[in-house]
C-alpha cells in the first residue's frame, strides 16, 4: 500500500507543478487536475481496502526452512490449521530444509508479495548471516514482518555431579577448575554454541566448548558426564529436570518461564540483559500490501488467543508471544545484531 500511495502522491505533485505553469492560460485546469488526482488516490485506497477484504483468494503457503518434526515445524502446523479455519482458505506448511535454512528463505523472499506466502523466521535465520558468506536474503530489506508467534526459553542445566545449584556457584566452581569444565552444543555456530559463549563473556565462567553433530548427541553426552553444562530448550530439558537427571540453574528469557516459575532468569542471576531463546516469527516477502499485513497480524493475534492453540503450544513448552509488525521487526533485527557481536567476539570465520 505504501508503494501505491507513493505513486499517487508523486502524480499529484507533478499535476500541481503543471497547473502552476498553465494558470494564466486556464484558471480552472489546475483545480480539475487536482480533483482528478484526489479521485484517483481515493480509488487506489479503496482498491487496497477491497483487496484486504477479499484476502485470501486462494490457499496460503507457509514456508518453513526446517525439516518436519521439530518445534518450529510443529508450531507452524498448529498455527496454519487455526489460521485456515479463521480465513476460510487452506493454510499449508511447505517444509524446505537445507543449507542452514538458506534454501527455504530464498524461496520465501522471492515469492510474489501478494500475502499468499508466509515465511517462518527463527533463530537460525538471524545467526546465518554472521556464520556464512553466501546468504540469499537480507532480514532488514527482504521481509515484511507480520507478528511474533511464540518463544521457547532455553535452560542452563548441569549434570547432577556438578556441586553448583546457582549460576554464581557454577561460575565460581568453574574458575576453581581451570580448563576442565566443558559445555556441549549441537554444533559450532548454532544457538547453543553462541549462547554458551555469551554466558562465558557475561559471567567470566571458565568453560570450554565441545561441539556435537546434533543437540541430541550433546544431551546424551551431558547425561553420560562427558560435559558438565548445556543450554537446552525447555521442551527437551523438562523431562530430565523432572526426573533429576539434570539440574537447572536458570532460564534464558528475560521473564521467568510459566513452566518453571521457581527458576530464576539469567538476568536475575547476575548476567544482566542475558536473553537467548528460540523464537518464531511469521513474515511475508517485501512489498506485501500493508493492509494485508495488518489483516494477517490480527488473525495471528486471534489464533494465539484461542484456548486450543495455547494448550497445543503448552505441549511444546512454548509461550504465545503476539506482537505488532513493528515489534516483530525490531526483535528479529536486534537478535541478528546480538549474534553478530558474539561471532565477532569469538573470532568465528564465516563458511561458504
């Protein structure tokens, strides 16, 4: 809609200049031209409104740059099912994993910007520009952000053999064992690796990184005592916390988790401002009409307010997190900047 308005205003300005030049020859010409321009602008505005009212006119595709079965995929599917009911059109998830999410993102940002393509943006997409040289999307330029959907906090958990019960005790304990305390991750350059590095930078903990080929392998290594510390998402951590196989020191959101209300945040534990959590945002390709973005934002908010969706999010240990388009944009770009700083700080060289 912004582009349509720009064209209309530019035409009006040009009409005004021409009218000034012709004023002596035709006193009423300028008024007539201005009236025509105003009418054209009104028609354009009406057309945009009608387009938003008629939206969607066909099935909507939700591109998920992840494989089936993960939390992002599950959340995308439950939101798609609810949105489809609300909109009266099928909303279908299209999984496009590969190249650390770059494949799906490229397909998404190149789709027609008519509101019939949604793109799931998450942690991987904000980290990738700092750890890869070839990135076929620009988070600041190629997307119209629609809304935040959900967040899943991470947890700092330790093997029960570790004597610490708080973050401060863990930091002190690690400093007393220089070079021997290890933390696991699902791979170099991922959220669990960079989150561990941010923890080290903010607390001074003496910890060494041990990358594994997946988060599941890092978890098994911790359960077996190979590493002492891990940053697990809450969904994967909860069963082991409840069984006593792991001890939780803190959660990584800025607010306490409703699922672990008695566990402090990292911010409360001394690492002021620490926030590393999984997030899910829905966006559209750049230049999607503003009226359609607003309509979809309202639909997402309505979906997240439903008891059914909230109950299903709870099964993923996810918190519903509706937002304005502007808030979603600010959050994503702030996350990208944060991880870029961490990557630069640890001297990680980008891969192809």
